[in-house]
């Protein structure tokens, strides 16, 4: 996948806009212990580890072939401050102690869709228990249905919900317990090579009207009689 782009000469370089937007938020929050759900080439985790080797970046990747490719072709190696696990992200989060992480970054897809089991209120409640800050990369079109569903789920478990993105493509939806310097984040995101607009909580409340979050019971297969 293109989003696994890694600069082998400079691991701090992030080619893709949404990863740079995520890094802006994580820096503003001074998040040093970050759990990444979805690995790919581990580009964001590697960039953060390169600039803060004393921090802790841990990656959950469910596909062994993805990790094999990252190790063989994308220079993924043992690095100070970086650990990569072959495990399913939601199950791993559920087993973590409360407050274990400063932030959880979710960037996991099946084709172009976030796995539904990562978007439910029950899954995100575990995320909120484990970390005071959550970031989820969402790929959507102008309808923003996926973005609204994710935002509704985060709003059910976090006090503050906002987003960085444009009208189409990638949007980083953020749930937070504590306030962050949104003016600073908005200015840095606007100055990015691919400028992003910050949508604040007030605007989200209008957009979320009539949007229900997903729950686990909606994912269950119907029983056969």
C-alpha cells in the first residue's frame, strides 16, 4: 500500500499527509507512549521513535505477511523505542491496564474500510480506558458517513471530539479527555504541505445530529433457526 511509504535514509520523513497531521496532534499532546493499531510499514511509529528514542511506540499488526514485507523490503528492524507485535489490535487494547498509554493511533483498514469491530462504542470504550487521547484515520468521500460514525463513537466515550482533514480523502478524527492547544494544531495543520482544516467540537455536534454510533451487537451474524 502507498501509505506504507518509508524513507530508508530518513525514518522521520512522513510522505503521507494524514500521518503528518497525526504527528502534529501527538506532539501537541506530548504523547510519548503511543500504541498503534494497524502497522503496515510502521511509518508513523518509526518516525516518532526516530525523533524520541526514549519514548515508546508499540505497533499491533494482524497480518504476518505485511510484517514480513516490511522487514524484507522496508527496512523494519529492531529500533530503540519501537516494538512491533503480531496481534489483533482490539484484543490487545482490551488486555491493557487503565492509563497504560498516552495515546492510541488507529490506522487499520480492510481494503479502504476501517474494520467495523474497531469502530464500535464498546471497542472505543476500551481505547478511552487505556489512553486519554485517540486518533483514528478515516478514508471517506463528501458524504462523510464513515467520519460521522467514527466521530459519534468517539463522542460516546471522550469529552472532546474534533478532526483534521479536507472535504474528501483522509480525515483524522480525534477523541480527547483533556483540552489541547487547538489554535496551535490548526495553524500547523494549515501550514502542512497538504493543508488540513480543523473541525471543532461545536461544528461536530451539528454534523453528528442524527448519526448513531455503532455497537457490537450490530456486528453479530444472525443465528440460524
